[in-house]
């Protein structure tokens, strides 16, 4: 958290302090660890923590599609 020119608090991405403005903040600006350099949660990750004044921790949870089956039905008149 930093202070703006008018004295207002400004939440800063990457400082490890998540006060609720960003989806996540794990304390760095590195992509590929679950929380992006823009403080958004990356695909296939779940992030938790991030309580006021505390950084988030992210875990890789891959989404897997086992199979997709498509059926086509045709009306048959006998």
C-alpha cells in the first residue's frame, strides 16, 4: 500500500498486501505462479489468503476434459 499525492491510500499490485482491490497479490510481479503481474488469477490456479494486509498463495489445479461425446439423432419414420 502506498500513499498518493493527496494522502489517499493506493493499493499496489505486487507488494504482497491484498486489501481487496485485486483478485490476488502474492508479493511479486512474476507470471506463471498463479497470480499474474497484473494481480489476476491465472488459468488453472486457485488462490487463497489475501486477507487484509496478507499476501495470497496460489495452487495449480489443472482442469482436465476426459472426453466429449457427440450424438446426432435423426427422426426415422417407419
